[in-house]
C-alpha cells in the first residue's frame, strides 16, 4: 500500500516552494518532490497543491508516497534464513545468512537481500542505482550478520551520510589464525584491488584509506577470537587486513587461511560475523543499536577450536 505522511510545516520553511519544502522534510531530491506534487500526491491543509505553490508555517502537508515499481534487474525471490530484526517506515534491519549477496551484480546468479525483502512484500527506497535500491552498505556473500536497508528516501539520504561521516557503529567478530601481537591495536593500511588477482583486494600503496581497530576477546591453541571495530568500510577490509598481519580469518582460503584447519572445523567460508550495528535513526535522531548471535556454522567451529 502507498505510504501516507502528514507533517506540520515548521516556522523555518515559511514561504518555501512545495517541492523545496518536501525535499527538506522528507530527504527527497527536489525533482522527486516536484514529481509527487505534479502527480497530485501532495495536499496542504486538505487542498491539493503544485510544486511551485508556497507553504505556510504550521500548515499540515499530507503526502502520499506511491509504491515504487520493482526494478526489473532485481529478481524477487524468498531467501531462506533471512531474518528481519527490525522494521519501521524508514528502514529494515536484517540478519543475513551465508551465501546471499547484498544486491544483484554481474555474474551473480544466487539470492540477494534486496530480492528477498521485495519477495516478502517490503517496500525499498528507490534511491541509488536500480540494482542497489535501498542499499547503504554491504556484506560479502560469505559473511553473515546485520545489514540495514533504507525504505524511505529520507532514510537513504541520512544513512548514506552517516556511513560517509563514519558515525555508524560497525562491530564484527572474527576468528583468526594464531595469536595477535599486540592483543589489541589498530591497522591503518590502504586497500585497493589486488594488482594481479581478480576478485581480490590487497594492502596497496596509494590505495583508499582503511582503518581497522581490533581487540582479542579470547585466545585458543590455534586461533584467536577478535572483536573488530571498522572505522572505514572497504571491500574485504577485515579479511585483507588480517591476512596482511599474517593472521587470516579462519576458513578464508582466498586470503591464505589454512585449508586443513578449515576442514577440521567444518568451515566452508571465512569465520566473520557482523554482530552489532548502531546508527542515528533518520526520523527520531535517537541512536539505535541492533545485535546478532553467531550462526550455527560459526558457533560449531568456535566450540571445536576452544575444546581442550
């Protein structure tokens, strides 16, 4: 169903054009706001208004946001194991299972978070490229855990800004080979595409600034459980930084993990989980935090590596 919004015009917008006021109140582009007004979806104190009409302070703007068509590039398909942690008018937080991509991409034929949400009837923001509608950050196919997807244009704008300004709390847990020395620290090393290997990334001089903070939670005979705080969010950042420290994520064969250890622990992917996500709510301004427990395969591997 179309989303209905009623908003009282604040004093600061007195005399603004309808399209400009809508843009500021809802986080829409001015073009999108103008299109809504011209299509008859905007009323001021019960009277339909056009894009160039002026708003008055304390008047009530009623806006109907029609359901956006699903981009043809996104194939709606139910994703087994995709769990919705939180949902409201602005965003949905999901717990992504292994083997699922964030969004469609060239060569990927599997399921996606976006396709799964659309198949379940969730409305997704149309901001951004069609194949990445509503996506403000991503997790690798082989990484599990929390992702937030924007449902409203306002949320998309707000969340993109928060990720860009590095105010989002992104906490991961990873099991790495060996013992980190020191037990806690910061890895500040630029990352870019691997100079000689497709689909991989590496620490490269002149790459994009990449900062990873880590702390050892528990040390075992063959591996260590780390808590990771990402300051930046480069592709494969944790995996690349851990490999550069000669402590690859357990099970991450692409970045040099021991296949024998991975097989012994029953791991078919990297031991890496996005377990906490926090950000400012786009509407209320309140800082909200979400958490996720380890999935079964990671918990089983952790139990094995910690056994005496």
